[in-house]
C-alpha cells in the first residue's frame, strides 16, 4: 500500500511540469500551420516528456522488481537513472534540433504579401 502512496505522491508532485508541457503542446498545436515540420518535432518531444513523467512512475517498480528482479540498491539506482535519462535525452535532442535547425528559404510565391 505504501508503494501506491509513493507513486501517487510522485505524480502529484509533477503536476506543475505536466501543466507546462500540456500548455506547450497546445501552443505548438496552434502554430502548426506556420511551420508544420518544426511543430511535429516539438510535439514528439513534448509527448515523450509527458509519457516519461506519467507512465514511468507506474511502470518502474514493476519493471525493477518483477521483470528484471534487481535487489542491489546501487544497481537499482543506476538502472532507474538510465531508464529516465535515455528518453529525456532523446526529447531534449529533438527540442535542440528544432531550435538550432537552419530554416530553408521560402520560394517567392510562398512569401506573405505586404
């Protein structure tokens, strides 16, 4: 029963981050028509961060206890850190790729008329 309390407390503590990510997803979706290629990358990164934040606390105890069966504390800490770090790294790489990606020049017929 205490495990459930810890999991719910962890999820409740992540509420501000989840709200910011949901707001960013709404904002990115609203700007989809401006630059769809960039916004898709941003939405994939936001989805990855939301998935990690909401699903991993539920899956991690089952994965570490039952599937892998790790009993040593140091190994559990290392595995948990790696399991969180890899998806976070992928999401941040997508965001940085989107931020620093060089925009291609638009053809004159796609330029907005003044």
